[in-house]
């Protein structure tokens, strides 16, 4: 059987690199991508090389980062730009093979085994992709070329930025085994600590430890990692068309200020429901149930869910159902306030599979058509282009590209 040729394409410092493309004046300055401190999300999400050299780390507060660099620039997240640049790169990759599997916005695997007859070796294909990404998008990638997914991912991590690393079946032991065990995909801090406790510090150590010892240490997961370390990985590259549809979709936000009454809560619930409805349509799904999660000003949380009489994508029905559950379950008396809300939908099914009365009820069908038109406008001009009257000047934004917190399982 012919040895597979798998590429792993990893966009270098993706979020900061995209930000720099759109803000070229920051090329030689330290900057971070962060949440908005005014909405209680002032956390560093990504940083450029200059900020990294100053000791700024992902996850620390923006205030802590600014103590390290007085004139630090902080840029907001912009999911639309990230998604656009990601799609550009993945479109380039898909020209070489239909077997392209996403691994987040900034990474993907390609199975080019059968493409080599058209485009040349895996290394040649990788070099073409590397050059084209740089020329056509302004970004850089590191690419691993190997005979399985695990080692191609490892290869893309070995040399950065803007580089290609080849790991062949005949020489992987000399290249891979000396690396620290945590360089292997799926070796997290917890399992690494267990490995270290029995003298496993490198991938080679793991590859040469008995299965019995590993099973006693961490069960089947340790055995799987042992196989990876020995180059045993037949996991196929799954194309986009095989991605699993979501089982639930939700959107949540921590409000900029604690909500003090049902009127404020209702405005927020409608904003969140609009996002959920928008994303249901994007996935061509329809919901059979609605859920709501609440965090109050004492950080006490609770959730409720309710099955719908008939499935829906209507943002109004989602909002009214969620608001009804809130009114039944929450009391603003005795100083209680709401700090955050999550609105969700569950028990999803494909719109294509559903043909029942709610789609032929004149009022509901009219609302669905209106929401579809609004969704098209938002796709083209941005989510904030259309708002309900209840959402005008609420003091917060529920743009899905800024506040998305979903359960697309």
C-alpha cells in the first residue's frame, strides 16, 4: 500500500498577523488583540512578536499587559476579517485536493497522496502553497509534510515562521523521538505530568515504554499516544462536507453593567436571540427547544430549558420563550441583579428535513421570510446593520463576531 502524503498548514501568529495587515502602521509597534475592558472582557487574546518579547502572555488582563508596555496598542477582535483571510488560505489549499480538513480557523490538513501525480511531491505542493499564501494573502504559513496527520502537525510546529518541515516514515525516529513529549498533539499538561512521573520526557521515551505501564498510568488514552509516538496513525483527512452539524447553538454575554429589571433583560435576550437565529439559518438548522442561562451579581448561576410546541428558527419565538422562562425563575428583589445571560437552542434538526404546519402558517412564514431578509443584509453589511426597536441604545452589543459563545457540538 502506498505511503500517504499528508500536509498540515498552520498560519503563523494568525490573529495578530491579520490585524497587522489591516493596520500596517503598527508593523514595528507592540500590540495585542483583546476583549473590550468596558464590557468586562479586557483579556489579551493574541499578541504580536514585539509584545511577546516584552513578556506579554495570552490570557492576562489588558491592565497587566499595559504595565509591561506603557504605550501598548490594543486592538479589538474582528471575526469577519479572520474568517475572510482563513477562507482565502483554505481556498488555495483546496485547489490541490478535495481532502482538506479544518483544525480551527488557522490550521488545516490536506491529503495530497493522489494529487502528487498532478502537482509533484508533497514537499513541492507545500512550497507552492507557502509561496501563494504569502503572495495572495500577505500572510505566512508553516507546513508539515508527513505520512500521517499527527506527524504533519508536529512538522508544522517544528520550524516557524514561513517554513516547511518534512518527516518521512524512514527517518521519523531521528527527527521526532528527541523532541519533548508535550510536542506531540493531544499531550496536555495533565498527561505530561503523569508521563514525567515515570521518566517519560521525550517522544522517544514514550515510544519505548511498555503498553502495560502506559495503560496502568492513563488507560486507553496513553496507549493511543504511544501509537502516535511510534508513527501509527491511520486517521483519515475528513473534507469540509463531512463536518458534523451542531447539536445546539447558543450565544451568551456578560453585560457591561448589571441588569436591574426585566426591561433591560428583555432587550439583551432579544439581541442574543437574533444572533442564535442568524446562526441557525447559517447552518440550515431548526430548533425544537430553547434554553436560558443566568449568572447573577453574586455569581450564582442557573439554567432552564423548554421544549417548543413546534420547531422554529424565528428569533421572536426564541426570545419570548427565553424571556418567559426568566420571568418565572428570577426575582430582582433584595438587591439581586443579572450579570450575564446565555440564550440557546437545542434538539436541532435540518431545515431540509422539516415540512410541517409552522412553515405554512401565514404569520410564522412571514416572520421567517423577514428574518431571512435581515440575515442576508447582516451577512453582506455586518450584523449591526439592522436592529429591533427594543435593541436601540441598550448599552451593549451582541454581535456574534464579538460575543459568540456557542455549543456547536
